[in-house]
């Protein structure tokens, strides 16, 4: 920049500030693409395909990548983190129970790094809180999404945003999945799939059984009126969107239109400034899989230690209805567990799920769906899928001790060990 340019710019900035306008600075970077932009058809061979890069999905992918599996995430949105970031539910819980940490691993590593980089605070896990939500960890949703991308890159995980699977075929070696995005048709050949779409959309495409309630829990649109968003330090306001459903582009569009319209009504009625609005509704419930094992509310509230448990979970039974929510805390000392077989659709091979679609009855699911538990499931699925690739077998046939050993090697807490 010439000296004259700099003087002009300084004068312009001064005028702008005096005029009440503050001009922000600009800087520049270059986005490089390794595949030609002219080709609409792409073919990719990977070991593990993770569909949905949300709360569970990005952890599953980082784990699979770190374990040496060639991994791709296909995510319909524009960033990682799902409900944690795009939904704005940036207060993951619960990593602790009854005075000690019960879920750790890659999810915790990401949360911890995010809080530290953001100058945030941690709850004291050694102290049992009066109300469960007091031990949720506040994260800066924007930083969280970028850190997740960085961890994917470091683990060699490829990311395909704005894409979703259109069709799936079984092949001799695994699967062929056609994914579509604007201007892109991607043929993915993979050995294992981890469905982390929230509502088990890939499992549904394969015609495997899923469960769904007549009335599902409401979603929420998160926003702030009058008060600026202070990410990592405050929760946003929530507007219940009844009927919000994450199943397809039509239902998601409908939920977003309904939520935003209602926020606009509030702005007009309350005569307050709209200071923050998430780009998408947060979805609490849609489909759950019917897995090799179904976690019942009895298993959950009794803290059943499943033989093939791969992760802990902890949260009250927490069902939102039209009448609101009355969380039912677990009895002191209870720590529910998640078996590997609840992540595997019944009679299937080489496809797993992780996240809120875990095989469970509705009430068990209302507690299991929270973020730390989803992250724990994601890591377990990432380990099982990558070991299955290495051993040329299916996740259920990988010896459990090897799954436990690998989980511990990557910092996870294995139930009962
Ligand atoms: C309003 C609200 C409040 C909540 N409060 C709490 C709380 O206080 N504490 C807590 O821990 N938990 C809370 N939860 C629960 C928790 O946030 C979610 O259950 C959890 O984040 C779900 O994780 P997931 O990985 O299953 O799904 P998500 O995080 O939703 O990720 C799914 C991802 O898959 C992508 N996707 C979907 N379909 C496709 C497709 N076909 N192709 C490609 N990508 C696809 C989505 O874009 C998304 O990124 C709350 C949830 C909501 C909605």
C-alpha cells in the first residue's frame, strides 16, 4: 500500500468513526482446491465414511482418522458441530457424574481446548452440583467449529460440506455411496459407514428399521433480543418450535421458517433489536434405530453395565413435551452405559450409528441424546469402524478387549474398567 493510500485510508477511517460508522479491517487468504473445479463428478475411495459432521460425527471421524483409517465426512451444512454449533446449543453436558469425570477422550479434548483458547471457565467436576445443568461446559460455538476442522485436518480426515448421500449400494468390498452437492456428484467407495445424521438417515435409506414417536419433542430456535451474544459465556434464548423435524430438506425448511417468523413477531411486539439468531433450528428428536441391543429406561435409570459397554452416559431423563420439561434426575451413584450393540442396526453389517439416534426407548433416549454422551458414542464408533477395516471384518466381530484398549489409548473412559 502506498503512503498516499495509507493517508487516504486513515482520513477515511477517521471520518467514518466521526460519522458514527466503524469500518472493520480486511485481510486476505487463498482457498485452494485440489480437485479441478470443472469436474462435477468425483470418485473417492476411503475406509470410513461418516455421514453428518455434528456432535457425534466429527468425533467419530477424528477418531477413525487418528486410528489410521482413510476417512471422509459428508455434511449437508456448512460447518462441523451440528447442534452444538449450527443449532447454537453450545453447552455440552455432561462429562461428569457424582464428583468425577465419566466421559473424556476426543470430545473432551475438543471442548477443553475450546474453553482454554477462549479464556472460558470449567465447572468443578469434583463438586456434585445442585442442578445437573450447572456442570455443563460453555463453549464458543464459532471457535468450536474451527477447532473441529483443525483436528480433522490433523487426523487426515477429508470434509465434504453441502453434500448428502443420494443412494447407497452394497458392494463386494463394502459400500458405494453417491453423494450430491451443488455442482458436485461424489461417488464414495468405502468399507464402513458411520451414520451420525441425528435421525439415522442413512439407516433409513437402507430400509433398516427405525422408531419414531407419534409426537416428537419440540426443536428450539436460539436467538437474542437486545443483548449481544457473548459466545462461550451465556446461553441464548430458546423458542420452542413444535413439530420441528430434521428428516429432510422440506421438514428442516418448515422448522426454520416457522422459528424465524416467530422471532420476527417478537421483535415487532417487544420493540427490541435482534442481536443474534442461529441459522438453523436445533432438533431434539426424530428417528432412532432398532439396534442389536435396545437401551430401555430401566437400563438407563438403573445404570446397567452392559457386557459390551463402550461409553458412559449421564443426564436426567429429560423429555420435552407441549407442557414443557421436568427433568428426572438419576439416583445418586447411577451412571448409565452405552453398549456397542446399541450403535449397530439389527441384522446389518458394516454400518453403525452414533448420536441421538442410538437404539433406545423414548425415555432412555431423552437422557442419552445429550452432547457428551453423543461424543462418547462417536469415539466408540470411530474405534470400532477403524479396527473393523484393519481386521477386514465387521464392527461386531472385532474383539471387545481390542476396542477397549484402543479407546483408552485415545483418552476415552471405558465403563467399569
Ligand atoms: C434446543 C436443544 C437444547 C439442548 N440442550 C442440551 C443441553 O443442555 N446439553 C446437552 O448436552 N445436550 C442438549 N441437547 C441435545 C444435544 O444437543 C443433541 O441431542 C446432540 O447434539 C445430537 O448430536 P448428534 O450428533 O446426534 O446430531 P447433530 O449434532 O444434530 O448432528 C447431525 C449432523 O448431521 C447433519 N446431517 C443430517 N442429515 C444429513 C444428511 N442426510 N447428509 C449429511 N449430513 C446430514 C446435520 O447437518 C448435522 O450437522 C439439546 C438439543 C436441543 C435441540
